[in-house]
C-alpha cells in the first residue's frame, strides 16, 4: 500500500470523526432543548454533556425524565 493511500485513509477517518462530532453536537443540543421543555434546568442536570459524551444512554435518560409541566 502506498503512502498516498495511507494518507487518504487517515484523512477520510478524520473527516468521518469530525462529522460524527457535529451530528452528536446537534443531537445533544436538541435533547437539551427537550429537557428544558419538560421543565428541567438542563444546565444543572448537565444534559448536553451526557447526551454528547454518552450518546444513546444520555438520550434515554432525557426520554425517561418525567414531565414537570402539566
């Protein structure tokens, strides 16, 4: 395998990781908004960090939060 191909694969890997981070950031922001709409202080619960770093576990946490606004 030539050095050009290796460099291309490394660049492609970095691009994929960058795109995954962007998607995770957008989804985490949305789930933070959902937690706020449910009546929680999302900053106090660290919802964004949980959703960004833990992924599906953080999403399930926000989904399981009971609705305080009724």
